[in-house]
């Protein structure tokens, strides 16, 4: 597929994610940091975010699977996950849901 067609598909996808509330202005600011000297900057940040989020969710799952749940540790991971997701994308991770389920 030609490069221009790929860029157009990417723009359509990103715009739809804005409309759905998955991305916000902070993502636009992230895009503005990318330039010719670092063309993969946004992809690298997204990859790091996804890897870190996966690690935190794995740890949360382990904690919640314990017979006796350490809610202080759960709270620390939820807080960390919420912070990183709020800096990256408003609706990308619904940490309140994870936290509410952990409290049950």
C-alpha cells in the first residue's frame, strides 16, 4: 500500500479515536514532539505505555487472585496505572472500574 494511503488511514483512525474519547489533546501534544529527528517517537511512547500497562495489569491480577488481598498494593498499582493512562489517553484505561472491582 502506498505511503500516502497508509498515512490517510492512520489519520482516519486517530480522528475516530478522538471522536470516541479514547484520545485527547495530550495525544496531540505528544504528536507535536515528533519530528524528522525522531520519526518513531509517538510509536515508541505508545509501545512503552502498552508494555508498562500490561505489566501493571499482570501484577494487579496476581494481587487480586490472592486469598487475602493487599489493597494497599492494589491501590498503588491502580494509582500508577491511572496516572500513566491519564497522561496518555483519557479513555484508554478505565482505572476506576478496576479499582471498584478490587474493592468488592
